[in-house]
C-alpha cells in the first residue's frame, strides 16, 4: 500500500511539474511581413525546429502581405512583435514612435530592383522608372523605402514612380510575368524563380551580397530583425530573451547545416513545387543571414543616413539611432547558449 501511495505521489508530482512547465510558456504573436520570403526564413525555421518552445515561449506566426502591415498589427495591438526590416524602427523614430530591434537575422537587406521581362527594351536604368508602375510588397514597406531611396539617389523625385502593392511571393512573380507592372522591388525566392523562366532578367539594383550592398548603400545595411515597442520590451524581458535565444540558436543551426537540410525543415507550402529553384535561391541567400544576431552600430548609422537622404522628416528629427536597437539580449543569449561570437 505504501509503495502504491509513493508511486501515486510521484505521478502527481511529475504532473504538477509538467503542468508548471506548460503554464510557464508565455504566448507571443509575431507578425511576419511576408513569410514566404527567404529574408524572413530564420523566424519561420525557428518555429520548425522547435526553438521557441525550447526557449520557453509559445509563438504564433501571423503571415501578412508586407512589413508595413506587420508593423500596423503591432502598433494596433493585434500582435506583440514584428519580424520585419529594422529600417522601420528608424523611420518611426521621426514620428516619435519608440520601436527597438533586439535581434538581427539579416546582415544585408536582400532587396532587388528588377525590370519586368516585357519592359527590358525600354527600361535600362533607374532613371527610366519615372512615370512607370513599380511593384513593392506593400506601400510603406521596406521595398517601398528602397525604391524611393534609389529614385532620389538617381536624381529623381522619390514619388515619380507609381507604387503598387503586389506582395512578395507568387503574386509578385505573376504581376511581373503578366506585365501588370513595369518593374518591382523583389526578394528571393521570387527573384530566382523569375530568373528561372527569364534568364536574361534585367536587374537594376541588388543587395543580396556584401559587395552589392556596399555598392548601393556605401556600407553594410541590416535587414530583417525582431523588433517591437520599447514599452513591450521593458514589460516582457523574459519573452524578449526567449525569442532572442531561439533566433540565435537558429542562426547557428543555419550556418552548421547544408542548404538541402535547411530546405527539408521548411513548410512544403513555402518551398513550393519547384524545389530546385527554391534551393538555388536559398544558396544565394545563406550568406545574407547573420552569424551572431548582433546589430552592427555602423549598419544602423547607414540606415539613418539613407533615410535622412530620402526623407526630410527623418533628416530634421535629430534621431538618436542607438535607441532604435539593443544587443543586450543577444549578448545574454550567447552567454547562456554557449554560441561563440564571430
């Protein structure tokens, strides 16, 4: 009888402990600015690998059309964190909105300005885009910022092209192939998919590699990051640390596995039917992923410089860009996970 009682007590204790673990998992909703885009792969892969759960947080990923929609979800209270481009933190600082990135997963933005296959003969340079219809993921997204920066850099009015939201995946590829738009700012795998059927695809600007990014911006330019309001960060430090741990571990996993192994972990719907093209795009993209999760302070300054050039509002705002990012949680993650810094 004593043995039976002991076993029952042990079972109840185990149940209490496991229930405690389950309730300890905080729920966090992450709004993603286009989940099929390889620029956001670390956020999705972390879920596929179970890294969020291991870190003690239950994450729901909400897939939206573009970065501006993901940002609206957080500012409107329907999501907690954005998986999107860091430049939104800088842009919103000019409007006195306090946003802060806490882990960077893209060293480069991966944005590519591509000419529609049916317009190759008439569009030879960025200057030829004046008065043309140019696709972006969504108006106000990083793809839109990039287009306006390039127009200004080439001596044009940033509003001289008509901006049309076409998303980042199959909808963007279809819009280009059907000639609904004259050009588009795209990301992989869409660029590589389009090149698969149009090998002579004309590219006007490319930021998928360090060399190309330096040519466009004059410095490294951080892309994808997890960011949210400073108020949420300050009141949810445990969750922020858990999310950071998950992304840092995922980045380490990416850089220690083959492209084929990474692709095998991704949802079938995101890989699509043409696995060879997806794999080719993934191979192009892997160098873009951060190895550390850290923000390069010079990269943040480059983002501010680009926006100051293209936006009078940002130029006049006297922004302290160091307040738009923090490496505190990445540094802690690297201590606890034992990931060596590179």
